[in-house]
C-alpha cells in the first residue's frame, strides 16, 4: 500500500522534513480577546455565472496539435528539488508542531516571481490525484525586480508523498484563442493569482475582480523549447522555456447585484463549497462568501436560473487578509499584517492568534491518520517557505 506523507508522527513534537527531524515547537499562546466577530448578511446580492467550455473551440484545435499529459506524467518529469523547511527563525511565534518545505535556493530568493495561492490534492480528492499527493501554489512574475508589470502567471506542483522524490515542476498558465489568421494558439495569463482552489478535476484561479479562470487538470500540454509564447512562425508552440502549459477551459464571472474582488480562494470539503474573501487595506468592511459545489459532478452547483447563488455571506473588518479557508462552516482568515490568524465559528466569538508575516493562501488538510492541518505559503524572498500548523491549535 502506498505510504502517503501522513502526519501521525506530529504527536511526537518533531518536524519530519526530507528525512530530518527538526524541533520547531512553540509555547502555546492565548487567543487575543477583543476581536471583531464576522456578521452574517444576506446572500441575495451574490451570484456567479460559470462556463466550463468558454475556450472549447481553440482548446480542441490545440488538443489535436499538442501532446496531452497527465499530472502523473508531469510529476514523473519533475525537475526541481524541494528542500527541507527553511527560514525557520521567522516561524518562532507559531503554536504547536510546524512542518513544511522550501523551494530551491533560486526560487526562494527570486525577486521576480511571488507565490500567492495554495491548494492541495486533499482539496481535490481527499487524497492523491493521478497517483501523486501534491501541494499546488500559484505565482505571478514581474518584468523586473521591483517592477510594476506582471508578465506571466504559473503554478508549481510539489510532491508531498513518501513514495516519490522531493521534487516539483512549473507549469505556465495560458489562455487558448484563435489568431487573426484563424490558427489556434495561446497567450500567457498576467493575473496576480491571489487565490487558488482545486476540486475534482478543476483548478480555480483568482483573476481579481474579473472573476475566476478555470483549468482542467486532465488537460496539460507539452510544448517545444523556445522563448516565445504561443504559435511560432515555424508552426511550433513554445512557452518562454516552460515544457508544460496548463490551458484555461472556462470562466467564473460575477452575475449578482454586488461584484466580488475574489482576493482569496479556499475549499470546504465538509460543506462541499468554495469560499472567497475581499481585501481591506486599512479599515472598512468587506465580504466573505460561500458558493456551493456538487459533490457528485464536482463542479459548481447552479440554481434553477442557471446561475450559482451564494449559500453564505459574511461581513468582516480584518485588514490585509491574504488567505482564507473554511471547514465544516468554521472560518480562518490569515492577515499578513498585523500578523494575525483570525478564527470564527458560527455562534461564538471570534479569536485572534499570533501569526507570521507575508502569508498568502490558506488550505485545510484533512488527515485520517493525524491532526488536521492548515497549509500556507509565504510570499517574500528572504522569508519564503511553505508550512503547516495543526488546525486544532488555531481553533
């Protein structure tokens, strides 16, 4: 039987990363007292229109031209080494057992590219996908260090599985289309990718107030080597040096009377739903909204009018929330500043726990063999890492 990287060893108080045992136990810290509690509000203003075939024509034409690969194929060809958890001195404020990993030294220090969202195959299937147990992170790339222009977006798939090497692979996110000459091609997405969630075969990536872009994890294309993006003059297809591209297949767009920013994405497997929150710079009130998914079809669950209507809506006042997730109706909001993880269970007062800086997306990891976990990724070079904490310590 395959040995998933379970966390049953976490009860020993040791972090096991890449075969090393490292003590990263922090003393328990009390939850903060005076924290504003989210308020339940009407769901009526919030609805979305979902089209899983928005790019079907161009995608079908490219399917006939480009080799299609599975996630398993791509991970068997993983070409970057995942390292043990690094930058651990910056995690000293965390409670309980901490685990995780780092990307290689170049990706950890890169000032052009920045991780944003995080999801896992535990979100997607409750276990593995295409034979692998994976952590997926979304990234955007700037034109230069300190630059203002985003030039492309990507995801990184990282193996988190005892049966496979500690490796990861990068895939560029692309949009299929037909050019002026009627030829199928694709362009690079230039979105911030602030949130990402994987459910069933579909990966949902935030495109800000535009909505979500939908990717089918069964549809990965292998392209030729080259600096260009899309169809080249000689008829080949390249992607700025990336061997694999993940093309979008569909869209999710705001359709209610109130639009959403889609600043974060999180999955609640227990309530079969996707949740999103909005950014607050300093003060104000924004929304956290839940949309239903269908556990059988594993896609959004539309109403009689064809739109997907929110099943829950909250308002909150927490600034700088860059990651949010829910599980069985409970909510966590990760704020990069003032370094707080807010927790709220309906019917109770909200709590605030000491957190760390520059955390981004949050994902809930159900584990039958050990404590359930919260995953997150840290954005900035110099402190960049991916780590987990036990959710029970933050509830």
